[in-house]
């Protein structure tokens, strides 16, 4: 343990490896985390704080900070390997290493093997205690305290505003989700719980972002839809600011015309929506029967009629998936003209209900997580080999992001893009993903 703490914290969000064993890097980060800015705002002013997003910058291992804070957001133990490497290197250098984030919350005992202390779940209620215990040399192995109210001071956006971002700064409306999807880490952490912030705090953050010269922001909520009346009140205020924004939402938003209209008027350019699959039985298997594939096209069209683009996420490799059903799913995505499809192979996230089910059924391949290099996860597919699933994934990605299909969904549309900035944004994202696919880099969030 360090004898004298210098009250300097170095926050790091690690990147992950591609299937060639290279660290994934990108020119811009379009979905920056709010975590570090939030924790910095909760930290006494005498502490010095630096932030590193490893996707867009290198980790400075020679930092003089005594405290290293890792946000482990990867959803796969193979991805977490990079976090273990960073933690181990800093431990060798005599640093105090703290870990938090989704994976740290789902599998804290595994993460603790490489860190001094793990923050489980939300950090707001325990962060003050963590800092006090560090100063007293009485750091506990784990910290956990559920939040009942979500309130915090203005985030320290100054720590990330000058980094290579894609023009968006993060804002939070609420935390958690009311759905119970078995594969989802958020669902398994919050178990239907949703905690929202005070409206004035949310608007305060957005106004501050605008004052910094940003015209766009991203609501980082897992699902902005749980409290529709509350969201409506926030967006009425957002409309006055004349900014653009993007977020994640459940498909059920399409049933609320009044809210869709307000969203469009407030500057919403797109929503990331988890379609997951076009097979009803698969959706039932993963506890997402709230989605009805028969309605996908009509609901997506309805959202687009309001000028809001749909970014759809789809997963391959479910038990009922075959080469043929996967082909039909790719055809559906192409024919639906979804402007920015994100496809993945289903990877059981440790700590989720889906992972536990697969583990009980001997469907999880045992691995040495720290040294493993299996970027598609360790699920043993039912109707194909793991190698066949990997090749199916890359074949599907290459088809979705062929020049022909990019041109089709960007240029030849039933619902034209409203302005040049929006056109350029979605075209850029498609070309960025095409470039990464050609290098066999998975379509994670950058």
C-alpha cells in the first residue's frame, strides 16, 4: 500500500481486442461515457483528475496518480482481458486500482482478483466513502449501496469535451430499465427498477453542454421510455434549446404518436432499438416477447415518418438460429432500409440470466479468461459450430455493409434524410463500420 496518497486519480475506460489480438482503436468516440465526468463532480476539489478513453487514446502508464479507476464496460470475459492487463500493470507499479462498471458489478469476485477494490452497481452513494477510506488506508474490498434518488452536481464535462469525440456529450435522464430481457446486463442489474433524475438537473446539463459549443448530445440511458409523461416534459424544454440528440429506446415508443412528435420537434435524429431477432420463439426464449416481428416494418416506418431514424440491433447465434434463418434476418434488415444496422453474435454476459441458463445446460465453453483470445465469446451454438457462427457473422456483416447496400439505405429511401448534417452523419457511420468490418473488427459501440 502506498505510504502517502497524492490525491490524483487517473480514470480509464479500456478498449478491447480484435480477433487478431490487436487493441481496437478509432478516430472518434461517438458514445462517450458519463461515468468519469459524474464521479469527478462528486470528488472534492483538492483531488486532481485525468481521464482516458483507450478507444481513442493510449493509456499513460507512467502517470504519477496514485489512484487508478477502471470502468469495465465490456460485456464479454474475453473483452475484460484488457482491463485485467491494465490493472495488473498498475498494481506492479504500486498503484491503488479501483474497478467499477457493468462487468465489475456482475462478476465482482472475478474482477477483484486484479484490483484492490470493486464498486458494485451505482457509485454515487459510496464514492465519498471510497475516497475517505483511501485517505485512511482502510480501503474495503467491495462497495455497494443502491440508489433511491438519482441526483448529482453538474458533471465535469471539461475533462472530456476536448477529446476526439464525434460531436456528442453524454446526458442522463434515468437509470435502469423496466424490461426483463434475460441476455441484458442492465436488466439483470436493475431487475425492472428505473430511477429518474430531477428534470431541472437534466436541462441544466444540456444547457451547459450548449454553452461549451456543442450542438448535439446523447441520452446515455439504456431505455428512455419507462416514464413517458416525464420524458415528454423534459423534451418540451429540450425543444427550446434547438439542439440535436440521439438515444436508446424500446420499440414500444412507436405506439405513442404524441411523444414521437415531441421527440422529433425537440431534435431527435435517431433511436437505437433492440429488435434482436425476427423469430417470435427466439424472442420468447430471451424474455423479449414485448417485440412482435410481424409489426417491425410498420412500427419502424411510423418512427421514420416523424423524421427519426432507427438504428437496429440484431443478434445471431440463438438456439433456434440456423444458416437459413440468419440469411432471412439479413434479408429483412436490407429490405427494411434500416439506416444503420448493428449485428452481433449473441455472447452470454457473465452474471446475466442467459449466461446462467447456458452454463447449467453445459453450453459455455470453459476458458482461461485472462489469456483467452476468442472475441466471439465462449457460447457453444446449437445448430452450428462456433467457427460456423463466426464465419456467418462476418458474412452477414459484409453483406449488410456492402457499398451497394450502404448506397441503398442512405440514398434511395422512402423517408429522405431531413438535412445534410444528418445525411453526412449516417453516411459516415456506415462507412466507418464498413472499414472496421474489412479489418474484422466487431461492431461494438465506439
